[in-house]
């Protein structure tokens, strides 16, 4: 039973039984019936991920605390940060919109980075401890949700759209926060390209 | 192109795949052996749940589009913009690329998502003979593109935060913003809860090889 378990897999979308084959790097196996991606050979270097993750964490605070957009209108200047943007809508009474922005632009990316960092550290140093393995399991279970809630790429585009929108009334410029936020987005993008959930689970399997 | 079509399914040989960690486990166990998530061979109730979410989203799409989404005060003059009039204004001021981005994200994507999911769910519920492969690729596109609707909300949040100079120049969100946020939330959930394996089960009985010979 256990031997068969590793050589076959089931398609998540259509339940087809598929015999796993070794793949060359950079190739992804698709389900022959419904073309859902099944698995690929992960290029999942733990140290590389640690470097990317630390860089992303480094950019996280300035990305959220420095102004991302500056507006000058008749001599008065207004700036906003990502966090203030979410709170501004919230304070106007549109709490659902505020929460949506806060979660997808600030909370989920932050938790995602902290979670990946913790996963990497546990895999590197803490796989002998039962308690840490349990933590790793919980973190891996949340990973899918956090990835889906993280919408940094959309926020980066929204800077541009907002700037063009407002250029009609006033002088708009980007702040230091815009740079940090874009870097945060790029680092997270590369981190998630490197990250492979199945590979992370396999560390846990090996240390059962 | 030829793939063997006498397909063996996981449920035929008593195996099921964990929705959370993708580990293949014996179908009889109620929880995944690796991550303890509850397992189901098929989630038949997911179709009902998805219909419910989708219909609610479709209803909310109406207030989201007819009510104003932002209120702008420019030197004492108050104007309210709906999603559509905001985009129309961008077209008038010759900002076509931005208008296209916003039109896609806030009008096209929500409508396509609701229409697409309706077709997808009808195909399962009423056993419509539509190509399964096309339905599935459509579904993957919907899943991926759906999140881009958030763009409009991000733009509103940035605008509201930066444009606050009282009577001179002031932007505030308006009721459609909440409706629009709910449309996004509900359609994303509707796509997420569907057990896509049901599509491949149900149509199997009728047109197995006609669609992909």
C-alpha cells in the first residue's frame, strides 16, 4: 500500500489515477484528461528561499510604513501609506472594503512571509523536535489559503491606475514606499516560484 | 494526443487525494494521514453551495453597478461615479490603457466569472453536453483571473486616503463599494468550493469519448 502510494498520484481536478514518472527540470506534468498541473521537479533550494524570504521581510516594514502616493493640490500635500489606505476606507464606514484591502495587501503577505520563514527555519534546524514538527504541519496546511489571499501584484498595478486617475486633478508622485512595495512584490514573486508545497511536505514525511 | 481514455479513477480503486496537501490516502479513512484534513471521495453538496454563492453574487452585481462607487468633491462641486461612469470618464480624458485595465478588472471579469461559473455549474447539474476540456480550462482561467477584480478596491482605498482636503478636493467611497467587494468575495468562494471531480464523473456516463477523440 505505502509503496504504491508514492508512485501514483490522483489528479486534484478530475480524480484520474496517474503513474508518476521522473521529469526533467523545468517540465511540469499535466493531467492527460483535464490539463490541470499535477507536479513538477521542484527546484526548491532551502538556502535560496531563506535569502529571498529575509530580503522580502526586510522590505515589508518600509513598504507598509513609508508613503506610496503623494498628491499635491493647490499647495497642500497629502501622502498615504498602504496601511492608511485600508484604514481610510474603514473609517468611512466601508469596513468590508477596508478589511479586504488590509487582508490582501498587508496581513496575508506578512503572515505568508513569516510562515515561510518559520517553515524554512524548522526544516533547517528543528526537525528533531516533535512540537516544531507539529507547528510545521499547521503552517503547511495554511499555506494554500495565505497564497490565495496575497495580492501584491494587483496592488502594484493599482498604484499606477490610481496615479493616472488622480493626475487629472493634481500633481501625483510616488514615494519611497512604492519602491519598497514593488521590491517586496518582486521578492515574494521569486520566493513563491522557488517554493514547492509538495517538497515541503516531503521533509515532514522523511522525519515521521 | 492519444491518451488512454479507459481512465481509472481514484474512487474506483479506493484511493482519494487530500484537498489540502495532495497526499493520496485510502478512501475509507475520514482524515488525511499526513495533515489530518477531512477527506471526501466526492463532495456532492459543493454544487449546491456553489450555486447559492453564485446566485447571491449575481444579485449583488446589480447594486454594485448601478449605485455610485465613489463620491468626489471638487471645489464644492459633488459628483458621484458608478463603476461604468468612472471608466467612461477615463476614456473621455484619453487615458485609454488605464480605462481598458479598469474595464477588464471591474466589469468584464466579474461578469465573465458569473457567466462562466453558471455554465460550469449547469453542465454539472443538468448534464449539459459541453466539452469537458473547454469547461475545465475556462474554470482554471476564472480561478486565476478572478482576483484581479480587487484592483478597483485598491485604487479606491488609495484615492480615498490621499484625496482628503475637505471642500477643495475630497474622495469618499460610496455604497457600491461594499456590494462590489461582496461580489468578488462570493464569486471567489463559489469557484473555490466546487468539487471539480463531479464534472468528470457526471458527464462520463453520457459522452465519454465524443468530446476528446
